[in-house]
């Protein structure tokens, strides 16, 4: 299985901050990397797919980059509704695996 | 508009078999490059991919659980069913039904609301 490692596991930030979350794959996954946001008690929602493509309806302050083994999710100008847990996930091959999550707190 | 909804028992006993049904609307599982699957999340823990069934009947399973899992589809009813045998308390989790599609890469673009399954005697 391909292992996905996110860092940090949690971070504290303020409204307006620029936040960066990294995700590393245990082997090259090209650009088969997706990012999700999950709020407490809710199902995750898709933010970014194929490493850098913004899902329809997602604010442009969210962006993704990377290829191979190293990927980044950036939130430019953190908003109150962005406090949540973020997960990366690869779809290079099955089994698909997720990172352990990054909790963004106030 | 695509929607998915999970249904099934909220409480199962150890060693029993869990059967979860995902009833969906807004798409057909006969359309190419789509699939329906299941992901679970134990309380306070990360997401864990379990199984997928694609439009072409291809089935994929989490290797560590493959002997216990079966995924089937009924395109006439717009349903996908997941069965998991020999349930254990460690299988306590929220189980999500997901819609996946291949656009550049495979990704999960819709999720059900999830259903919490507790395994306890």
C-alpha cells in the first residue's frame, strides 16, 4: 500500500493567515492526489483533485501543488469557515489511502 | 444533483455480518468512468477506504479486509450494497457511501451523510 503522511497533524492559525499543509507519498503517485475538508460531524468535501485542480464551488483561496511524492495545500487568507480537518488522498492505485489529517484550529 | 444515502443497522453484535445499502440518485452506475464505494471513519480517527465498484463491474477491496468484504450493485434500483462479515468492536465507525469519477484522476466528488455503526454485544 502507498502510505500518505501529512504534516503538521495540527496547527493553530488566525483569520487572514496563509496556511500550508504538506502531504508526502511513500512512492511516486504522479498527480493522483486529492484534498478534502471535513468539519465536525460532517462528511468530507472535495477541495482539490489531480493535485492542483479546484473543485467547482470551492473558493479560490484554496490551492494545491505538487507532483511525484510531495504535495501542498495552501489556504491564502484563512476564513472562519476554514477551521476544519484536512485530508490528502491518493488514487494512483487501489487501495486508495488517506493521510492522517491536519486539524486547523483557531 | 447527485445524492447518496446510507442505510443499515446502527448496532451489530461481534461475529455478525453487517449489510449496508447505499441508495443514490442523480447519476447512473452504467455511465463510464464512475463508481460507488465505501469509506469508514472510526470515532476520532482518520478516513479508511474500504471498497469500490465501477461502472464496468470491476470491484476493488482493501487488501487487509478483502476476505470479509463484498460489494455489489443493482443498477435497476440505483443501489450499492456492502457486506462485511465477522464484525468486531474495532469495526465501530461511521461508514460513508461515496461517488467517484475519473476526470484527470479518480476522485471522490460526492459523499453520503454517513451512518454510525457500533459493534457491541
